[in-house]
C-alpha cells in the first residue's frame, strides 16, 4: 500500500489529481473481504482438486483456511509437496507471496519420530518441527492428534496474576467475576474442538 496525499478544499467542485492505486485496498474497506475470498477460493479449489489430502468420512480435507492462515493436510510427504507446489503456482499467478519463515511442517502418526524428506515452498526449504501453532492452538508432533495446553495454562495464570496484583482492596466476589470474564475464556479457548482425556481435564480443573 502506497501512502497518498490528496489535495482538497471546502468546495465540493474541486477534486484532487487522478492517482492510480497499483495494489491493495483500504484497510477496513467493504470490498476487502469479497476480494480476499476471490483469492481464497482459487487456493482452496486448486488444492482440493489434487485429491492428495487426508480423508475424513470420504471427504478430502486437503486444507483448512481461516482468513490468511492456511494449513495443508496430507497422508504422505510426496502428497504434501504436491500441495505446496500448487500453492506456490497459484501465489505466483496472483502476485502473492508466502512467508516461509512462518511456514513449518510437522508429523502426526506412528512415524512421527522419523525424519521426513525436506519440503520446499517457492524454492525455499521448510523446517520440520515438533509443534506448530495455528489460530492460537499449538499442535504437537505425536503418535495421535494432540494439542499442547501448557501455553493456555500459562496465559491463564498470567491473566489471573494481573487481576490479583491490580485489585488490592477489591472484594473476593468482584475478583472472581473478573477472573470468570477475562481469565476463563483464555483457558477454555477452542477446547470444545478436542476430545480431552480425563487426565487433561483434571489438569485444567
């Protein structure tokens, strides 16, 4: 986005010089979501059409996308590389660019301890990591699909301590109300999406 200075007067019959906007839309513009959906649909349709993703109830789950955060899912390393190539090709055609520093790969399954082959996105190698963060949730590389709740607990403790430090002289009932309003949502964020074990529920309790 290029900053532009417009000249104006109090008269409604005076206009600034014509300025050509070469890229981007105004932040908060009503067209922004619709134009973004045009790009998003291209990515999603092209990725799903490869049929190399994971299948859930005979439905191909090759990608999960929320806003500009994209997660690719594949049952094999070669299939994942195909999905990355599709994304790179579409990004080039749409004049978009992926942030390779924020893009990582992880393994979930019986072979999670094996070292997979190196993958690349637009010619840049991606790292295999023990955990990835997506939409505020940390997913772990393990035998079964699991999440790391320690970060949620730490954030919860931080919010709780902040209230206790700044609420000297406040009644206990008010403190509990503040914790329920501001701390509990931090701890329970997205928990309804997961099948939590009794051990994890005990920790959260």
